[in-house]
């Protein structure tokens, strides 16, 4: 155990240096994932317009489902691997990696098959109006082919970071995003292929990223992987899933909320002066722009994950606290800057996705930015704290906290408020849910740190 601690910088190098090493590549990797969707929408907004923007919003729940599976087995596998290494269980650790990779591959294939078989019913379930449906069908019929690549590349990135190679994880995502952006310009603008061109550019970029992840797995650094490690073993798989469940449910909650939100915007938009398409298009832009900021926050949480997991396993609780607090401080600063941007420049942000839309489009979009994202400075608390509980091997607390914002508070508010306030009621669900979930996150973290202090005193007395 002492030799293991000596060899692993997670237990000895300064926390701030480790955070830079792990969080910066993680943030970039998460940003790249967010930009996959937003880049498509930028080109589609300019080339196709309002209906194209609405279609990408309708398709968004499927992208979220891919990310949820990536986090379930990517974060779960990475956390289990680091916890095992922190305890000195070097013989068990490789099985967590192998089982995670196998499950990522299987889940990606299953999701692609289900989407292809039930494409139109799924898009209607997601709230697609009749005039938007053909655009969404064109887009998703192609992007679904890339789901296995997206799941493997995203989940594999977490596993690669757990192996101490955050830069490669970042690079694999970055290469795919750059290819996607270049091909978007070629297919959408140059060849005028619209929705299908954007979708094709996306899956090519995802394929390249997945190939890079697969190649890395043959050169794993920390432990030697063999074919035996990739054979599904129920005990390891269940442990991985239990640890990754918090991040998984957080994404699933976002997907459920997105579906309900789309249908609410469609129904209440039709009863307002805005119509069906404008609220859907504006909401899609606001959500995806916010996801860029949210991905930075999640990247900080994920960057702290290997530090928190290893040191909690090694009973170095002071280092766990330092990693959490540093991640939270930086996330709060970024959230405040984002809040100012959303409040001051909403019309300018909307114009990036198409400047020829009617004034009523910019009116609703600006209102959505300013009200829905009113409490952006507090949004960082819930995801970082949820990841923290996952990192220290307490998935039930992580799952509960991941559900507070989206399911426990946001969803009921999304159903109730519009009944009394119409489409404006939808806008206020965001800040109310953000506030309540942030308060709960603060309380849970404070209680856990108090308990951790007692564990530290016990460890010091032994």
C-alpha cells in the first residue's frame, strides 16, 4: 500500500496541480461534447433556419441518452478503478475498466438499433410539430448510426483520464470536434446538404474519436488489460453501474425534462402569440448555450473525481476536501461570468444561430435567457456535489442529489406553473428549481464534510 501511494501522484502531488492536470482536459473534453450539438445548430440555423433549429432541439434527448450511458459506465468504471487503485487492489482494478468498455459498446449498439426501429414515434414523443418532423427525421436517421461511437468515445474518455492520460482524452474528443466543424462547413454550406449534411459530419467526427479511444485501450498505462478483463462479470458490472448511477440519472433526468419541456413549449406556444416553432427553436438554443457553460462545471467535477476517489480510498480526507472546494470555487466564478453574459447579451447570442428571424423570435429568446437562467451562479453546486458523492463511493446520495433539480423540483413545476401563467410559467421553473437544489446540495456537503472530519481524526489516532 505504501509503495502504491508512493508511485501514484494522486496521493502525493499538490491538489491544485492535479486539478489543472485533470480538470482542464476534462473541461475541454466536455466542451467538445457540447460543441458537437451547438456547431450543428450554428450551421443549420444559418442554412436551414427556424424549422432546422427546432429539429435539432427535438433530437436533443437522444444525444442526452447517449451521454447518460457514457457516464453510467464511464464515470462508474473510472471511479471504481481509482478507488481500487487507492486501496492497493491492483488485481481487481483492470476488471472495472474491461467491463465498463464492454458495456459502453453494447449500450451504444442497442440504443442505435432502438432509435432506428422507432424513429418517427420517438420524435413525436419528443414533441415534434408536423412541420418540424421531416427535418428531425433527416437528422436523426443519420446521427443514430453514430451512437455507438459517441457512447464509446465519451465514456472511454473518463476511463482514459482515470489511467492518468487526461490530455489524450481531451485530444480524442478535440480531433472529432474539429473534423465535425470542418465537415459541417463543407456539407451544409458548401454542398447545401442541410440537415443530412450536418448529421453526416457529426458521425464522421464521432467515429474518429472512438477509434482513438479504442487504440488507447491497447496501450493502457496503469495496469495491463487482457481479454479476460473485458468479459462481463456481474459483480463488477453492478458495482460500476451503482457508482455511475448518479451521473446517469442526472442525464436521464435532463432528457425527461427536455421531452416534457418540448411538449409544453409546443402546446403553450400554440396558445400564445409565439406559435409552436419559435419557443422550440429558442429553447433549443438557450439549452445548448447553457450546456456549454454547464459542461465546464461538469468538467471541473469530473477533473476532481480521480483525486477525490483515490484519496478517499487512501484515507487522505484533507486532500478530498481541497479538491472539492477548489472545483466549487472555480465553477462559481465561471457561473457568475456566464450569468452576466446571459443577462446582457441574449439577442447577440441568438443572432449567431440566425439573424433573419422575426422580432418576436428575439423577444421570446431574450426573455427565455434572462428568466430561465436567472440563478446561473448557483447552478454549479448540485452537479459538483453530486459527482463528489459518486467519487467517494456513496452513489445513493449522489443519485438523490442528481435528481433534485431536474425530477423532484423542475418537472412538477414545469407541469403546474404553466397552468396558471401560460408559457411564461415555463420560464420561471428554471430559477426556482436551481435555488432549491442548490440549498439541498450545500446542506448535504456540509454534513458529509463533518462526518469526514471524524473519519480523519479516527485515522490519525490509529
